[in-house]
C-alpha cells in the first residue's frame, strides 16, 4: 500500500488490479501497522478464521472471535488488536467494480453506504444466515487462489451474493448508547495523529495536542481514547517505538541518535520503554540485524 498526502491521516491507497479489483489473503496476528489508526480507499470484509481480538472503528469497540465477519467502509478510521492466536481473512475490493450491478440493484453496496445507520461493522454472529456468508467467503478465496478458468466470474458471483444477503438479512437500526463518534470528532483525531506521525521528535504536550483541535485537554483525552483505544500519550510512545525499530533495523546509526530523533529525551528512558514494549533492548534488535 502507498500513501496519498492529506491534511490529516493520509488515506492508504490500495493497489488493486484495475480489471479485477479484489485482493484476498489471510493474515496471522496483527502487525504494528494495523495497530495504528488508519483508513483506506478500498472496501473491506474480514472473517475471523481463528483466535480473538478487537477492532476500534470510528471510536466504537468491536470484540471479535472465530467465525465473526466484519465490514469496514472506505472512510472508517480503525485499528485492530489481537488477544489470542488470530488468523484473519481479509477481502479488499473496489466498490466501483459493482457499478453495473447498481443499475438493477441500487442497494447492493448499502451495507457500506449505510454503515452505522442500518448496519453494524460486526455482523450478527447469531443470525441463521451467517454460516452461508462464511461459506461464500471461503469459496471466494479458494477461487481467487486457484485462479482456474473463469475464476474471476466466480469470485465476482460470490461477492455479489455475499453483499446481497447482507443487505437483505442484516439490516438493524442502531440502538442508543455506545454510538460511534461523529465525523467532525474523527476528523480532529485524524489531524492530531497526522501531526504526531510527521514530527515524532517534537515534545508534544497534552495541552498542545488538545489546542490543535480546539478541545479542552480532558475532552480531547476522552475523544482520543474512544477513537484509538488508548490515551494520546500512550499512542505517541507506540509511534515513536515503531519508528525506532525501523531505524534500528534499516540503518547503522547510533542508538542514542535514534532515540533522540524519535522523541525520547534520554537514552535510559528509551531503553526502559523499548524493553517494556518488546521484551528486549534496542541493542538486541541491532545485534540481530548484524
């Protein structure tokens, strides 16, 4: 994936084949990239093949387990965390691929267009149709991997049938309480995270971050935690540590210089936080790359 520049968190550009704009793969666990808040231009379907974890999508937390299916819209700000032995099927596709279908079934993309209004990101695991949806996703993946004659038509047919069943059977008006954050608040958090990512060395304070989006520190902390799942200070440390790992693995620069560039004021503080996060010292990571 490549990034398109933006005034907030850059939207990830999903590189899909123009003639066959769908990609299906299994991922094991959740790498640090998916633990960052992000959004992308493709529509996404996830099925949990094993294990458990949770998504935070637009400030709402969704606990998932084996067999669950989630839909993620192209404007959903989200991140994922693993709690146990996660294997996840990820289907990414371009919604415009179904443009022709919209002429006779204008609701085929309603599960994404009406997300948060008539549909939930996490499909009802107790619904009698959920088994059919799982089978369609597995068949779609098998055809995609096998790439036999006419597999593109069969993948398209499975996706089409999947969305049609979701649109028909999984409509459920949202209940009060626990609602996702509004677009305005999500936009504020996008801007703050982008500022963090583009200047990790800056000594960001809670007051300064809150002022960037015209919120009080307490209100900003509440909105940020609901959106990201952790307080802003904790998230900032995660960003700094991830960048430090990248520099340790890709350069031969001194560990002290890397620590300072990533926003850590002292080497001892960097070593302590690094060891707490990864269970080893920065020097150990550097030695493994030697």
